[in-house]
C-alpha cells in the first residue's frame, strides 16, 4: 500500500477489499445454490415428465395400440428443448422400429394380434454394456446424466426404466422386471440462460451493494475517524510550525475526542512553558544587550551565534566581522585564545591590553548536561579605568601626599621584603635616615607653606640622589628614610654625603637647608630584624645631630657594654 496514501483511502480500500471478498464469496455461494436449485427443479420436472410418458406409453400399450408409441416418440422429439426421445429395449436398441417384439407377443398370445411393420429397422441407441443403461435396467432406477452439448450448453439425459406391471405379463411375460428404458434428452440451454441471468443480477446487485457499502464506509469513516484525525493532524502541523494558539475542535467523547482534548491540553501546557521561556529569553536578551560587559557566544561547531553591542564596542569591530573572523580571533591573537580555552583551570579572568585599553576576559567552554561541548563563551570587561583607579589607589596608599615619596607603610613592607631577600641571597642592605636641621624655624619664621616647599624640595633631591632600585620614603614630619638594596655601609655613607652636600648647595627660595644623616647596613651590622636596621640608622642620625648637624654618621656595631644607638662613626662637616 502506498505510504503517501491518505488514511481515508487506505481504510476505504481495506474495507472495500474485505467487503468485496465477502460479497464475492456470498455471490459465489448464492449463485451456486441457485444453480443447484434450478437444476434440481429441472430434474424433478423432467423426472415427472418421463414418468408420465412411461405411464402414457403403458396406457397406450395396454389399449393394444403399441404402434402409436412410435409416432408418440416422434412427436415428443419435436417438443421445444427436447433434443431426443427414445424408447429403448434393455439391450440399448430403439423399440418400435423392428418386428421382433411384435413376433414375440403374437407368439406368446397365440394369435396375430399385432401386424408386423412393412419397413423394419434396427437402431442401436446405446451399447448393451452402457453403464448407465445397465444401472437403469438392473437397478430399476432413473438416472440423470449431464453431458456437454454441441452448442456449448449442457444436455440432460434421463434414463427412466419402464417397469413391468401385472398387465404387461400377458404380452411380454415375466422374465424381466424392467421391460425397457425411456431415454429423454433435453437441452439445458434455457436453464443455463436463466442461471446466467440470475448470476448477472446477483453480480449487479452485489456490485451495487459493494459500491453502496464502500461509499457508506468512506462517508462514515470520513465523519467519525478521518476528519477528526485530519483535524488533529492539521493542528499538530500548525503547532509544529509554531502556532501554539491553535486548538483542535472537539466533537465527540470517543478515543479521537479524548486524543484531541489531550492534544489541546498539551498545546496549552506547551504555550505556557513557551511563554515563560520567551519571557525569560526576553529578559536575558535585554540583559545581554544592555550589559556593559561584552558577550560573545559560539555554538558547538565554533560558529559565533551571539555578539552583544558591548562586545562590538569593546572590540571595536562590528558583529558581522567578529562572526566572519571567528571566536579565536576575538582579540587578534588566536594562539593566546586557544591557550586560554585549553586551560583546564579555565574560568578565571585574563587581563590583557587591547587597542590602548585594558580588557578583562573570561573565556570558557560551555558543556551541556550530557557533558558534551555545546559552545564557548567570552565575557569581556573594559577595566582600563578600574585599573587606573586601582593603580592610583595603590599609589595613594603607598605614597606621601606632600612629597610624592613612598610613605612609612610602604617602607615597612618593602624593608621586610628586602631584608629577607638580603638574608636569603647573602647580599647587603643599607638604610639611610635623615632629618632636616632646625626645620621648625622654617615654619615658625616663614610660615607652614614655606616649610612644605622645603620638604618637597628636599624630597626631590632625595629621590634624585637614589638609584632606580632604591626606595625613598618620607618617614614622618621632616624625617626621611632610604632603603638601598645591594648596598654596603660605605656605599650608603657615600650616598648620604652626596645628598647632604647637594641639599646644602641647593637653596630653597633663597633659604639654606641642611640635613643630618645616619646610615646602617646589613650584614656589617648584625641586626636580627629589619626594624633593627632602622633603629641603628636612627641612632646614627641622632649622633649626627649631637655632633653639630649637617653631617652623616655610620652606625657601628654595638659594644657589648654600650648600647647600639650610641655607636656611630661621625663625619664632621
Ligand atoms: N610645614 C610642615 N612642617 C612640618 C611637617 N611635619 C612636621 N613639621 C614640623 O617640623 C618641625 C619639627 O621640629 P623639631 O622636631 O623640633 O625639629 P627641628 O626643628 O628640625 O630641630 P632638629 O631636628 O633638632 O634640628 C615641627 O615644627 C613640625 O610641626 C609638614 O608636613 N609640613
């Protein structure tokens, strides 16, 4: 059966085939029984006819008019549909054609009762050993024999025995129970025409019945099954096309009605879920489009499927270009991107410089619930300003606002680090501490602003006097500390002296400024903590002040009996 055939035609065809088989079978049995019935009827009629012929013949014979029988048989032959009529002797020869019986009867009666024929002839109709003839003669029963006729129709031949009666024995004796056989052959052409007609009518009737059944079946199927099914199918196709508002009309409470009802409920559920999902999607789309962060998403094949406006802005490329160039080329560095995505620890942020700005990127692979890769995503943030503020904050938290040098907090942290490094690597670490001499007088005499300018000028000198790797800090008030990694005590002392001379030489607003310096160094000075170095430098500074100011003093190892702070080697001016 064609798979594309509509269900209406499939069912109608199936019902049609079933009904045809049943009707053909019924037609076959009907016509067959009809035929049997007609033939039986015909047989009975013919039997009665032969019986009445036999009786008539007997009556003629008893009336002594045996010669009439011959013309009687000839007349019967002319009856329509009677093809042949013969009165046979038991040996199969036709009776009343020769004088044998006449002679026998005359002899038995002892008188010339019957006059012999002038022209006698012997006509053998059936052979003496014909099985049917023998059956009719010996068993005394009537036989009906059907044979094909020359005109295509069947012929029916009756062999009816002519039995002896009491009256017959007077002329024919009692030697045989059956005296002769009547052979009557009729054509069944008329009967078969009737049967054919009946069959035609039956087939016509059946064809009409079949047509009516099929039409009715098709109509009923259409109304009760096919149309409701088509409505559901149509609705399903509309739903699959995205029209979730389509409902199947319910006309019945049968299985199809229940199915339509279930389908409507399912569609309604689907619509609710879909609406919810759409609302969520709208929200998500709004968030994605309005987000300050750039978002780029790919599908499982790596094709970019989503680029939000922020991503276009941050990457300075239109979405079409990003899609064309591909996910790995987002930051113009495919190798770097592949490295990030292949990192098992991915998910962390990567900060990179891009077109003069600082971008933070979260690049990750997206896995589905079945652990298969469903795509990749990149979240991009412009952290240029953030980074600047962070740097500024860090700078502010580590520097002194007035002089721009590092503050004491930063000094403490750095000193710890440098001290540990020096210990670990066995290198030197020097600390230089100085204080502006009589600074109070600048404030008191020229005002606080002038004092500030002196501090700033000294700080500049201090900063410029140190190397790149040294650290210049304002320790507090008019006190300054320098950390000089990889510097011996002598080296630090040289720096101190150079600085002291430079500051003395550089007047500030025409005012002469001098400083008193103390230097200490590890490991020349065996201190146990970083603070020990500061204390030693402070003690040396103290010695410079005591020694008359405007000078540098080396911290000396403490004498066992003398405190470290007093141990100093002062260079007088
Ligand atoms: N203008 C100004 N003055 C400050 C600042 N910090 C501290 N001072 C002043 O610095 C002065 C320090 O004075 P003192 O501790 O007596 O020391 P000095 O006058 O330098 O004397 P010696 O150190 O003994 O030579 C005080 O008057 C403080 O008010 C600052 O940031 N700006």
